[in-house]
């Protein structure tokens, strides 16, 4: 019944849609937002954030599941705080992210710490905060954590991030579970490394984890990895090592264009089935979803500064650029582009490349889009909630965009646009 109700909500609730011929975020017009806050502007829907969280909540079916939001996808404090109030933990990859969790009133006891290059200060901060678990990615890191925990007179909770050598069937830059990736330890060596960890006095083994990639649309790569993890857990049991949780990482994809990604319910139903069949249903299941929690909850709003035609090629030059949204040029990623006030033309729409003002040929946001456009038009770059603002920079001395969250008819400015002065405030002349 709950599932049925949820599906119903999902089909009815579209968080960015046309109302009175103008694209809205919930019940606020994007035209109004551009007027009030300027462009480029990141606009998020609070309801979309809730719905994404809810899709995992429903999928958990009341079992012991901890969603540790993969916060590098979007780490605005307001978003972290929102998820934290819904009960999530966080998957962090730096000491900086831990500081954000604390600033957002997140619970450090629900934080897992991933990453191949944890520095001493980061390990110290995580031990001081009392995180749930270090997802350890090498033997050298185990030794460093053991050493630091010893100095502090505490036991560090650890899990080994294993590399199951499965193909997540996604873009090579966001595939992380193949044996030639830098992540984790070879799953075949894991039993020996766990044995060494068990002998280290200042470590407490609590789990095992893997994260095989991002924008994964099928569940088969997860199930391939899970088979190997189950075999590993059994092996560890025979060595007298018992775990309390299994972390299968993040990576579920979202719809950018016509993808039909597996849902959290499809994924977790299959995972529970495999765990129950292996008599491991008692393990806490930890998830680290990032993109699927925020990706479709945001758009990047931008204004057309100029339109021009070189030879036969049409360009719309907008005020957002690769410094605001690097995914297209970095991953060849496709984002839908929606006019905020669609024009209807009688002639066929020309194919535009949507480009920014930055002095790089790689500065493009979309290519070959059939649109009727004119100078001054507003465009929404869709599905820009994940790996968008967090990857933005100030290249070309461009202030980073403002961010707002829309909640029905209200708007919250959750990060003002950076001022020009702030970009070089801390720089110093030499004599
Ligand atoms: C980036 C990352 C995630 C989140 O991945 P998504 O594809 O955004 O769900 C989770 N875990 C780890 C270790 C990561 O590096």
C-alpha cells in the first residue's frame, strides 16, 4: 500500500514544470527567481530532496538500513541539515566534509569516512568526532589509523573497502570497482588484511564495504559485487571475524535524458533476498547514495547573453560556464536544456551549442539542441543537483553562483553569490 501510494506521489509530483507557460520550481517561477537573485543560479526543490530520501526509506522495508548520503554530490549545509533531520548519516571523503557535517548539525556517529588518501589530521578529527567507521582503502592506512588511535587511547572502528573487480558499466571516470582503479584493496587479499587488522590493538573491525561506480542504471553489477562480498564475509566468519554491517556504497543513477535507472526498491529487494539466502539478513545494511539523492532536485538557471552564428553553426552564449557546471566537458555528460518561457516558432528550431564565456573550447554546457532562442532568454539546465555546484570553481575570476531552495511558494537563499572582492581578498602583493 505504502509503495503504491509512493508511486502515485512520484508520478504526480513533478518538481520543475511549466505553469502558465513559465517553468516553475514547485510553485515559484524561475523567471521570478532570476529577477530576484540574478543568474547563474542553482535552484533546488525541497520536495524533490524529500522524495529522493523517501524512495530509500520505503526501499528499506523497515529493516536495519542506514543511508549515509554521499555528500560530495552536493554539500550545501542546508541540504545536509535537511537530510540529517530525516535521519541520514553521511559518507565523507575529507576532513573538510566532516567539518561541514558538524556545522550542519549532522550526527558524526552516522558518518563513514571513505577515500584513498586520508591524512593524519583528518583521521584525528574523525576519531575526535566519534565517527561510525573508517572505510579503509590500504594496509598502510590501517597502520596509520591504528597508530593514531593508540596515541589517543581509543579504538578506531574500521571496515575494509574491497575492490570486487566488477564492471559497473558506466563512464570510465566514474567507474571505481575494477581492479585497475585506485580504490580499495583487492578482494582476494582482504582475508589476510582483515587478519592483520584483527591483530592491531587499536582497531575494531565493524564492517566491509565497496563502492563500484556512479550513474549505475542496472542492479546486476551490484549483485555481482554482493556475491563476492558474501563469500568474503563467510570466509571471515571462518577466521573468527564477525561484522556488524555491510556497506554496498552508492552509485544508483538518475534520469538525465531517457535512462530508466533501477529504483532503490528494486536494488534493495534483490540485496535483501541475497543476504537472507546467505543467512546474513541480520547485518546492518549501509548505503552511500549521492547523485540519486540530489541530482534531479536541482537546475542551473542561466540567461542567454548573445546568440551568434559562425558559418552554419549556431551558438547561444549564456552567463553560466564550465566553472559553474563542469560535467559536460569533464564527462561528456548530457543535461537537458529547458527554456523558462518556451517560444513557439513556425520555422524548424535551429540546433544550438549552449556555451559559456570562458576562454576554453571545452566551455560548453550542451551541444546541438533544437531550440527557439533569443538574447535575454532564460534557460534551465536540468538535473544539476549533483556534482554541479560542488565541482564549481572561480576560473576566469568568476564568482560562484548563488544557491536557493524552493519550498512550495517560499524561497530560501542558502548561499549568496560570491562577491568579486571575496575572490582575491586573501591574496597579498609582494614588495
Ligand atoms: C562518490 C561516492 C559515493 C556517492 O556516489 P553516487 O554515485 O553519487 O551515488 C559513495 N561512496 C563513495 C565512496 C564515493 O566516493
